C-alpha cells in the first residue's frame, strides 16, 4: 500500500466527480420556443459551456468568462479569460457585455447561466459611482483580512452592478435556469460567485458591518454607496425573479463521496467529517491533528486503517511575508501538531488547482515531514509564522500540482491513518 498514491487517487476522484462533462448534461432544460442564450462566470464556466454545447440539440449563443488559463474551445459560446482573485479590465468588459446581451430578451427566450467558484472576481462590474480600482482595492483587503467567503461575497454583492440577483433581473422576462457548481460551505447559491442570478436576503447594512468588523478601509465613494442604500441588491419576492430556477449540479459533498469510494476499494474506512469546515487554516490543522492522534492511539472514532475526509473553505490571516495558501497552511500546522506521528499521511488541495495565488493545488505530508525539514535546515514553525506553506513544501519536494482542473468544489482534505 502506497499512502502517497492512495491520497492522490482520492484527490483525483474528488476532482473528477465535479467535472462539467459529468454533471452538466443531466440538468439541461428543454429548448425554448425562442432563443437560447448561455452566460456564465467562474473557473469551470468554459468547461461547462463546452459540455452544454456537446449535449444541446438546438441553436444557441452566448458568452462566459473564466480565469486565465482555464479557457477551452467552444463552437457557439464565446469564452473570455480574465483575472482572479483580483479582478481586471477584461473581467469588467466581459461583465458589461453579458449584462448588455440579456437586456433585450422576451418571455419565449431561455437563459442558461453557468456559474462556478471564482465568478465573483470574474464579473467585477462596479456599482454606481465606483471604478474598477475601488473593486480591486476592496478585493485585496478581503483576501488579506481573514473574512469568511460568505462575508466577502456579501460585501462584494453590495458594491456591484451585476451580482446579488441583478443579472437575473436584467434577463426578465426570459426564463433563467441556473446550473451551479458550488465552492462554498453550505452550498448557498447566493454565495457562489456572489449570486448574480439569485435573490439576495442580505443588506447594505450587513455589508457595512462586515467592512467595519475587519477594519476594511473602504474608499469614501464605496462607503457612501452602502450608507445611502443605493447598493441594495435584488430581494426575494421580486417579481423579476419569478422565472428563475436553480440547480446545484456539483458540490463538495459529491467530491468527498467519490474520494470515500476510492478509500473503501483499498480497504480503508472513510470518515467524512464535514463538507463545510471553516475557520483559520492553522487552527483547523491543529484540531484535525487531535482527531488523527485519537484514531492512532485509541482507535476512536474508528480504527486504522481509516481516512479523515473534509471539505470547506478555511481562511488565512496574513501576518508574514510568505506566499500564503490556505491548504498548505493547514498542512503545515497539521504536521507540526502531529509531531511525526507514525503511520499518518495527509493531502490537502484546492480542487481548482490553485491554492491561494500560486499555480499549485496543495501538498502532501508524511510521518517524516518534520524530520526532513529539520535536516534541510528548515524551521517549520518559522515558515508557519511567515505564512510560507508553499515555500516549505516546495523545498521538501511535496507540492501537489494539477494544472487547471476546469472545475471548483472548494478545498479537499484527507488524513490517512494506517
């Protein structure tokens, strides 16, 4: 039994379970009497568009925006690439074009909206009076402050001209079918790409409270937009949302179940701890180290061999000058807390192939991770203090690199106890 190979097989199965070619076709609606327009945004949106084209019998057209490097060729749907996680002009222009494209539809028309994680940064159309540089500045602050994804997206929605149901409202009176790949804890559609085509129950007051909680220095024009209520989103019960239906076609839980199936085939008992674990990455690493120790020492809540599986999205509050990455920060804290426990391996990675801003999905730890680090003159605690998980695991030769996976169902964590 090769623990590294088994962990990688589980991770690959989790990613495969969320591939658009697998999950898009069974959720496609029947063709309408009128036109079919396809729109979307996210790291998986181009692959979703290609899967839709392959399984759609009628005519269609449209535009989706995805992250640089995540485009795939489509015949009828235009694919635009833009920046993530800090938005750029290409995303702004694409968002404006999408909003314009749906503004002249009628009740016989159908809009199929393909949304996945990353769509929030890829549709950066600022609210009234805001410029792109304001959105960029707020995004940078959100990425550094330790806010949860739910908090981040609440603030983003209320500084936007397209999120928080505004895109769906622009599609009215056409029918809108949302196909969503969830990358958020709890799978709430309003938090997937900040909910451009679903109603939003949160308010400008909520957004202001988040900015104040994390001491985010909002530009004056942004604070004015929120304080005046001019940034309010489209609320539940709005008649323009009556023709909207939403389907979650891939979720973190589906990915964990696929990994659990791999484990079972290898004779390893899978324990799914949760698909929406949140909090500081290093704190979660310490907590799950305690669970792994209990398994190893006392055979609770299961006996080895078993694997502890979890998903969700942690946060990293940047304190040092390292390269960040919530999955590698989790792993480094986990390794330190395990103190070289015999028979324990782990893999953590982002299912989109990018942990933080590096083109690295995550990393692996082994029972001798700490020993190898010390032998190489690397201080694990100093690297954790510096938020330099990527640098730590690269020095040991243990990063997990996938390239663009063309999907995104959030973070995957597996702790294997043999």
